C-alpha cells in the first residue's frame, strides 16, 4: 500500500427533493426527501475518500454534526495506521466515551460511524487501485477476520469458524469470478411499487419493467387492506405467475395485525413480506414467521448493529437478511453480518435505493458471493432507478442484473456540481420558493 495521510474531513448536508414526485413513499415514510450526510476525506495526495449515510431529509444535520465530531479520530492519521488495526479504529468511533451514551452502536451516532468508516474504505480501495468488492475478495481469510469485531457475537460465530468459511471460498473463487463478470448479480426493482403511485402508474411501470428484463418486483403495502390487495393484484396480473412479487410493510403493523394482513395477502403468492412490524421486535418477527409460513419474512434495513442480526438469526426470526450498507457501522460491521448469515444459512438480499445505497451494496453482494455464501440462490439486490446520475461511477443494470463495477473505490463519489446544487439549505435546488423542509 502506498500510504497517505488524512489531513481534513469535510461534511455536506445533501438533500434531494424526491417528495415532490412521491418517490420513496411507503406506508410510514410518506414524504421522503432522499438525503445523505456526505463526508470527504482529503489527504496529502490527490486521492480522496468519500462516504455517506442515507437519511430522509429532516435530521440530516444531526448526522453531519456527529460525523464532524468523529472526524477528529481520522484527521492526521495515515491510512495504513487505520487499516492495520481496523477494529481498534472502529471501536474508537463506536466507543467514544460521551457519545456512547447516545447509543451505544445505534441511531445517529452509528449512522455517522458508517459514513466515516465507509469513506476510509473508499480511500483504501482507491489507493489499492481496485473496486471495493475486488479489494475485499482478494484479502486473505486472516486479514478479513482481523477486520471484524467479534465482541458481542462470538457466542454465535467464532473467529475460527469465520476463517474456515473464508478459506473454503477462497480456493474456489476463480470460477465464480468468471460467472460474475459475464452474467452479473440478480436484482429486483422497487421503482414500480411506491406507495404514492396511482394504479395506472404501477401498471405502466410493471410493463416497462418486464420489457427491461426484470423478473422480481416489490410493492409497498400497509394501507387500507382492500387497497393493498387491489394494487397487489395489478402487479401480479402485469408480471405474471412466474415472476416474483415481494411485499414491504415498512414496520407499519403490530405483531397480530402483521400476521392477519400477511395472511390476507397470501393469494398474491408473495416471495416475502418485508418489515412487517417494529424492526426492534426480534421475538415478534419470530412469531410472525411461524404463523405465516410458507411466506418468508425479510428485515434488516433498520437493524441497528450486528447484535440485532445475531439475535434475529438465533431466534429463527427471519428468512431473508436485508443488510444496509451504512445503517450499521460501515464495511467492517457488514463483514460480521455476512459471516453470521453464512453460519446460520440465511440468504442476504441487501437493502438499497435512496442516495448511493445501490452503488454501495453491489460491492457487498459481490463479495458475499465470491468469498462468503458462494451462491446466488434466492439472493437478489434491491434496485431503485433514482439519482444515479449524480455519481461518478453509477451502477450498471443489464437485464435486471447488477454488472460488477471496475473503477477503484466504493462507487460512492458524487459530482461536485451535485454537491453544490443539492447542499441544504443554500443549494440552488433549495431556493426560497422550494424549501419545504425546515
């Protein structure tokens, strides 16, 4: 590694007015403005590290302030001093003595940790001249294990078990790499099923999706029962019986209502029901799963940390692990969760959409296929076709599949023009006559 030193950290409150077109709307989040606390690590070279944590508008300023505080632990450090003991750096952020009282390892502070740690990984991958997924895939089992914090999860997976998983996969990676480069990684689209869309728009978007090669579609539910069923029948009619339909309640229901409502939608033949209840209710998810089988239960985009994922898997509460790339504390904690999922044989289908989440999670899923799960069976990455034009290295979708990115980094760098235009509250996109948020 050619070492570089981080000399400063800049943080931008970045917001896109997506609520104007009901993009991102669901039963709980009805007016989201896709946003991000975006940080840039400047170094003593021409290379920068970029990272973000996804938000929905109001409150982004809290994440910005948290990142600015945590930046003190990266400023002045060489990249090598961080990567040589990544767990120590991660704990320096998550265990910050007075901030820890606001967590620990959850909420605004953990989101801020995710943005900063991901920016370090983006810098690391750029210095190494590799896309993040390939950087991770080329690491030795011992190096990867050294980057995982096993505190709180070693009762579920040991370092030795993790090393074995990574060692076995390393010996067979070349064949999977060829398949990945040629075929890409399967995806599903959420863009056709937002809560605020009319029936006609859903129908039109489903038809367009089929024409574009999509085979997996997700619909937002959680409204009036008859409306959910009507909208679900529209999607099923348009995509046919052989393509897969997923439903997403976005935490709308209590446990008993979730059971009732999921059963009522069973005629749609859903592949999974996503976030049927509070993301914190592990035993509630377990009961729902038992009582709605064979409909699968998916959750994870609002899981605070690796401990919650561990318990969801130990309790047999989920069929699908929907990891988010920046709600947990960046790549290092993601690695822990991928290894847990492999141990418990739970498929990982990453949550995406928003700002940059598709760009982020493609790297996670590709690495999972190459070095952890070694399979694409029952695995898909979420895709939303919004805001990719703002990224220097946007995702490439071909026939409903993510094609591997090849530029060095984590694919998260945003054009300077976009950072300027959508900076809140002074960017041109937030002129006085359009400032709908605070």
